[in-house]
C-alpha cells in the first residue's frame, strides 16, 4: 500500500501541471476572442468611420493584400534583420560590459553618469544624427536599436552581480572556490533572473527602436509601412504593422520566459511555492 501511495503522488503532480497548462491556454483563447469581438463591435457599431478606427476583418483583408504582392514579407524581413542584429548586439555588449562594471567599482563610478545620461536621452532626437553619421542603410538602423535596447540589459546585469548574497560567496570561498568558479557557480546564477528581466525590458524597447529607426530615411520595414499608411490615410495598413510588432513582442517575451524556466528553474519553483 505504501508503495502505491508513493506512485500516486507524482501522477497527481503531472495532472495538476496539465490542468494548469490547459487553464492558461484557455485563458489566452478567451482573452483574445473577447478582444477580437469588442474590436469588431466597436468599429462597426460605435465608431462608424474607418478613417479613425477600422474593423479587424478589414485589417486581415489588408494584410492579405499586402502579402499577396510580397510587400509585407519585404517589410517584415527588413525589420527582422534590424531587430535581430541590434538586439543581439545589445545582449552581447550589455552583459559583457555589465560584468566589467560589476567587477571594477572604479570604472563603474566613472561610467555611471554617462549611462544614466544616455539612458534618459530620447533616441528619437538622435535619429537624424545617426542617419548623417552612418547613412540611410542598415547600419544606422541597427545602431539605433542597439542604443535603445542595451541599457536595460547593462543596468540589470550590474545590479544582479553587485547584489549577490555575500553569504553565498563566503561559503563558496570556504570550499576553496576560485574567482572563476565563484562567478560561474554563484554570482552568474544569482544574477540570471536580473539579466532575464533586463532582456524582457529591452525587447519592447528594441521593437520601438525599429519603428523609430525606420521613420528616418528608410526604404522598407514595418515602421516605414506604418508611416506610409498613415500618410495615405490607410488605417488598416497602420494596424497591420502595429499588430505584427505587438505579436512579435508577445512571442519574444514568452521565449524569454521559457529561457528563464530552463536556465533558472529554481526561480520558477520558488514563485510557485
């Protein structure tokens, strides 16, 4: 009997996990279904002017038209390249520079005012300067995305590495751990939730940076599509670009959540408790 009892417990946990996944998926579907219904209702009943607000069905039709001509694929590809290159570069530089600043307090004291100043600077105002310095090609767009996205990663990396519990470090040293082992076994795992939080914050900023970059001298991209659609009073075309960017943001955040659950499973289990 006792053996059967030990076998039943894991089965209950698996059942609860499956139920939680099912409920989460159901909530997603219900939320989106309600939002779609409200959108269509408001556009057709309460706001009877497609110039101000267009039904979602019209947005879908407009997206199909853009897709059939190949224009939408071209805009998505250009924005994707700008996002991946700029965001990827911000991850590498942000984490690497964050490790250096966390290790050397003297350098951190010298660089902190510049980080705060650049973080607070409106990148929209710098857009024309980047065009003048780097041209209207892909390089200037990647630079803008990088500058927008790097600071949340950098700041969170420094915060995570400098706020590691000193007791954990002392325990590692008592077991004769060297500096490299302390970094890889104690400080980096402790800072990982901070870094993931910085990555999640910077995703939204990077997508905004893509749009901002494409407002100045761009030839293609979702920001360019939104700008052209707005100038020609194509409200459905505007919503096509906005929805694609919104979906990209949701997918990116969910991927980062999955990455956090894989790299820091103890954090997820702690939150459940």
